């Protein structure tokens, strides 16, 4: 049984804006407007009511082929979401949440959309809550994100904003509203949160006038679709929850190493993990390594029991969790065939297999194929640390962009180097790269 989770949200049409405050950051406002457009552009093409004229306009603007439209929209959207997330994380690191008082409306909603479409809801939930409490974004946006977080964790939602449907690989089943914790009082909670309709009318607006709202239990949802003709199993919510925790554990110390982490998030992690100043300044690598080893033990047991826990078993983004753990382990070679099989069966995106293959080749001092791996060499000069970062040598640099496109990557190698590494792409031969590594020693 393949399941599709999706966020349920709606935009409020903004009336003519009042005279904006002098403190509005116009440059940032324009940047967020572009990010918002990029967030929505591929999603537009997925709407059943999109006009042919608009579809052709988007295809021309993004230089899309018919194959892109039919086969690669999810990959393109996923890649764009990652680009957007990097941008808004830098914005948050510099400004905090860019709310109404900083960028006006509707650009104050942009960062929320990007985070809502990312796997980092848990990380930024406190930031969203603070923005909502200070009326920098409508409180209902926090409510929608909280519901999404609860659904992703396999728990009952509060405000009734999230929907659920199953897909057996051929057709999508009738949708439902994800189970609600206190359905008797949900409409009161919705009103207090700023929603202007009941959950019943909201569901009808989403799914049609004939839709009849029913509150399901989590147990019923776990068996959802069992009556359909399919050889696939229902979603394993317990495993989904376990993998969500493993993914969180995989990322939490890595968050502290990111230059754009917010002070609030840093303090939250330090408190959660009871870290000392010494842990944060000099002990992170060891803590990360210890956690990676614990995670590897867990996922190897999971693989032994279930095989690769992919999208049809645990949904998204939990189907990424095992991949991350293996990617951060010394056992890539052992599990690469398993990752390839999962990618071929569309249990996880093919580009993840491509990234793991590239990492394996780089570790073996061989040329990579897809250009996904960046190497950094650190040296000290006049008492200062200098960093040289470069894309690890590529087997076919002339054909890599076409290969990347066909494998689900939305960026060229040149754009990837700028966005992910912050440097201009330069071709290195394998000999040049190995010489640089030798000099480092």
C-alpha cells in the first residue's frame, strides 16, 4: 500500500496593503517574494484545475520538457524545496523569523511555506510558535504546522488541517481528514486559532460538497485500504515513528555544526541533550560519531526485519532515515545494492542512490559520476585557517548536467557548487585532487 501525505492549507487573499512601516526591508521582501514563487511554481502544475496556458507558461519559464511534466515533477519540486530551505535558513540566521514587521504581507508567510514543505518542521517549530505569538504571522499557520508535525509523528492532530489518502500504485483512494484528538471541541479550537470555517465545511471545500466528514482513529488509519486489491502492506506507523526519531538523532548534532543555526535552536539542543560548553566547542564530532554508531545498530536491525523501509511502508520523509544513517556510516559498500533496489522500486528518490554511489567512489579515490560530492581541505597559514572546497572530480564533466537532470537533480553542477558550496565550479582531474589530499597530509 503506497500512502500519500500532504499538507492542507489555504491562503488568504490579501486586500490592498496599508501604508507600510518605514522599517520594512524592501530587499528582503523582494527576495522572499521570489522564494515564494519558486515554492509554488511546480505545485501549480500538479493542480487539476491548472489551465493549459499557465502550464505552458511555467514550462517555458523553467525550460521543462513533457517528460519533466509527466515523470519528474516530484523530483524537481523536491530539489527546489531544498534550495529554498537553504535560503530561508540563512535568512533566519541573520534576521530571526522574517515576519510582518520586517517584510510586510504576504511575504511574511514565505518562510513558513518553505519550512512546512521541508523535513525540518521539528527544528523550526519554536521559531514559528514565537512568530505566531508575536503576531508576525497568523496563529493558524502555527496550528497547521503543529498538525503536520503530529501527523508525521503518527499522532492525532489538533486543529483538523491535515488530510490523508492511500495509493495502490494505480489509483488514489478516497481521502480522509487525519484523526483529530478532541473532535468534539475542534471547531472551537479552530475558531480560536483564526480559522473561519468548521472542520466539516473545510473538508467539503477540499474534497467536494458530497464529502462526509468522519473522525477516524489512528488504529483505523493504520489499516486504511486493507480492503483494496493490493499486495502491499498498510503503513507501519510504529516504524514510521521510530524512523522519525532516528532521523532526528542523526541530524541533531550536525545542526550544531551549521553556521546558520539560530541562537534559539542552539540553546534548545544544548538543553535537550544536556550539553556542556566543552561538548559544544570540542566534543561534537565524538558525540556525532557515537550517535551514528547507535543509529547504525538500529537501522541494521530494521533492515534485517523489513528490508529497506521505503515510502510504501513508512511514508515520507521517514523513508529517507535509513539512507541518511548509512550515508553517515562506514558501511556504504555493504548496503549500496539495497539502496539501489529501493531507488529502482521508487521507495526513495533515485538521486539519493546517486549521492551514495558518488560518496563510495570518492572514498575509493575514484571519479564520481553525478557530481554530488564536495571535498574541503583545511590548512593553516599565518595562524589562520584557510579552506579550499571543490567538487570531487567527475568521470564525464561534459555530460554530467544531462545525467543530473535525468537522475532527478534540479540544478546544474555549476549552480550546485554555488548554492551548496559557495564557490565557483572548477574541473579537477583525479590526479590534481589526489595531489591536494597528499599535500594536506
